[in-house]
C-alpha cells in the first residue's frame, strides 16, 4: 500500500504522539509499504519520503507554545497535495490544520482517510492552565470532530476509555481500538536484583508537563516515611524540568532527571521496585503498560480523565488525584510489603494488559488495508 502519514510533532523524542508516529512509520515500512510523511521536522528536509512543512507561528500564544517544546506544522497546499496524491490511504495523527487540509484534499481525490486519537483536549488546555475546564474540553472535542474526525472513514483509538470519552461528547464514530503497543523487549518478568546500597527505585516515565503531574510524585516522595531510602527516577524531559528540579531540592527528594534512550529502557524498568503514573490526563499511558509488561507493581492516579486508572489491580494501586499525601501512603505501603509487591508483580506480568507493538502494528496494517479496500 501507499500510506501517507500526517504528523505535526514528529521528531520530538519525549512526546508520546511523536514516538507513536515513529513506531507506526517504521513498522509499516518494514512490512513493505511505501510511507510518505508530512511533518515540520526540519532535520528531515531532503530525506526520501518526507514532505517537510514550515513551523506554524502563533501570534498571541507563541511564548506558551515555545515553552511547551511543541512545534506544529503550517500547511502548504502544494506540499500536502504532493504527499496525498496517489496514496491508498491517508492517516492523520493529530486534529490540527495540516490534517484538516490533508483530509479535504484526500476527499477531493477520492482517497479514504483514517485518523488517530492521540491528543486529548486537556493536553492542549493544560498549557493554558485550564485542563479542568469541562466546557473547554467539550468545545475542543467538537472542534476536533468538525476539523478531522467527521471526515475519517475510521478512527484509531489507543484505548476503549478514550473512545468512550470522545463519543460521549462528539457522537458515534466508525473506529477501532488498537494499542500503540509495547516493545517486545519490555514484555516478560525477570527477577530483580536489589541495588548494593539497598535503596528502593521508584520509576515514572513521561514528558515533564503540567497534566502529567510529576510535581505530585516529587512532593509525595518528599513526604514519604522512606524518603531517605528512595531514588526517584523521572525518565523524560520537557518544559517543567527546571521547576521540578527546584521542587525536588526543596522536598529533599533524591530525583534523577533525564531522557532515557529506548535501548536502555528495559534495564531501567526492570530495576524498579514500583512504577508510579501520576498523570491527571492520559489517553493510554504506554510507559505504564511497559512497567506492567515487565511485572512491576504500579500506582496510578484515580483521575476520571486518565485511562491508566483502569490498569490498577485494586484500590491499593490507586491514589487520590493531585494528592501528594495519598500517593505517599501508597508508596510507603508497597515498599514495606515485599510479599504483596511480589504477588502484584506476578499478576501484572500475566494479566495481558500490555500488548506487543508487533501485534498492534499488524492490527494497524489490517485497518489500513480494510479502509483502502473499502471494507471499513
């Protein structure tokens, strides 16, 4: 098949949508498909198969966008048309202007469109400190539908949770629920070796942004009765890093910051005693599923806007959203109950929540083939 992928944020290593797009592009090419990519990643200019657009400027909120570390594409019709023409299917990763243009051009050319749901309204509104505004979320969901999802033959949802959230407000869609998938290297339990200093490793992976709420986790470790025995590893990067470093110093928490390359993640995840996913907003939470795949016990926020809360084995694995004290009590419980931690690890390793990326990409391939063949 000839597949055109439209993705504004390609090339941002600590952005989940960028990582998902990279995985999709690599997988489809490895399966023999011709994949054209429309993005604004300047490093791709001149590279075969990439159609590079200029970055979009934002007159009134440009400073906010720059601090967020996110670049969005400014659509240029001739470039987008060249990428879309002759495709069997056009897949749009995000419901922004470039995807809207690509969907319109594909419609004029009779080419079917699929669209991924990777960006919740709260992810956008968090940059304006309005992530808890239900009214703004409803407005954005409906805008997403008008701009892109109403034009798609099939919508890809990474979880049933986010499909229900979207359809509750914007109405029914033809869609498929397919996880973005976990690396095969992160599925399977291996016995953990205690570090020589005897300290506990608490891990959390993700972009340092407001809605991911790493600040709650840092404060919780600072409040923990085991604070002196905990090393908190925040694998990632993002606009809140300097703020979080100052917070860690004030809380007296030993926090290790920084991006971890994919090839180093299996060893890091398996070194953890506990994985914490504090995000207030989450459409899937692949990092949490990576820990689950390795049989690492988890603690997750009970936020109603987070898909990850559905991964909790029971109430002991949930903490009250935005409450460092609630999270501290959960961390202390799991780190002082070795037997229960072992049982939880065995449960997660065998529960089947984490699906191999290879299997998920096979499902994506089938979705593209069905849509291109008029079966969806």
